[in-house]
């Protein structure tokens, strides 16, 4: 099983819509999860860190389901500027200090 | 402002040539990482370093080399042994902390192409 798996999309939604992405992970011992955003031809940028059951920041909510080993990212009231690729990031299995595994990303396009 | 600086932004390599990509950070982070990203693909780890004078191979280290002589600097050399070097190269750094692993912060990348 891969360390992290994401639905690649693409997700195409109108402005104002609510959209959710899921990501499954294999490291049941993980205590840290992250969502990054990557714009076309740019570097990934940290969107949210998730250390417990979930985290909310404005229109963005990340939720963690440890029993089923998945995390989700919910975006409410989508804006055109939310169009990007969203990367799910988790630590790998084992004690590989510092390493993180980046999912391939879910592509989102918000249209007017 | 604190951050990670990668240079150059664009780099062209001739066949048989070694090229070095620079990565400098002033965030006082112990750990630094090099990733490669191919079009439409995820990030793949090339090398990483948790502390000065120490580094480990990632998942695709063949054809690459690194050094970590200073905390602030982690240069990556793409050697002539790397037959398919065209990609977007990203350097990252993070604080070392367990078990609550810290996020990595990225430079703005170097695009390497073959001439």
C-alpha cells in the first residue's frame, strides 16, 4: 500500500461551491498531517497542519479520521483564487526522522 | 525576511556535464531536503540532511550528490550519470521535532533542462 493516496481529480466547481478532497494514509502511528497548495509551476506552500482530530482556518477545514486512516480538506465558498493542486502530506512508516511523503495532489479548478 | 533561496531559477545542462543547484536558508532549520518533480507527478525525495555534515539518500539518489558543510546551505549536484535530469527541483527545510513532525518550507525551485 502506498504511504499516501489522493484522488487526482480534476475537480471543477463554480464559485461559491463547497468542495471536499480525501486522502488515505498507511502509517497508523502518524501524529502529524499537512495540506499544501501548489500553483502551476510554483513551489508547494503550507495550507494547514493537522495534529489532532481536525483544524479550521477561515473557509478551510481539515478533518482527521484515525480509525479509517484518512484526512479530508473541505473548502467552503470557493473563490477563483482557490484554483490549484492540493497535496496531502504524511510521515512515512518507520522512524525515518524528518521525512514526509507528498501525495500526487488533487487538482481544483474554480470557474466563475 | 527569513526564507529559503534557490538559485538559479533556470539551468541548462549539456550532455556529460555536472551542474550544481544552490539552496540557502536563514530559518535556522536543522533539516534540509531536495525533491524532484516531473510534470503531472508528485514530489520524489532525492537526498535529505538532518544535521550538518550528515545526509541520507532518499528514494531516487542515483546520479545526484549533496554536501552539508554549513547549516544554512545544502547544494545539490546533478552529475552526468543522471540520464534524465529535466525536472523541477525543490529544496525544503524544517525544524527537527518528534513525534509531532513539523512541516517543510520550500524554496521557489530550479527548472533544469538538457541542451
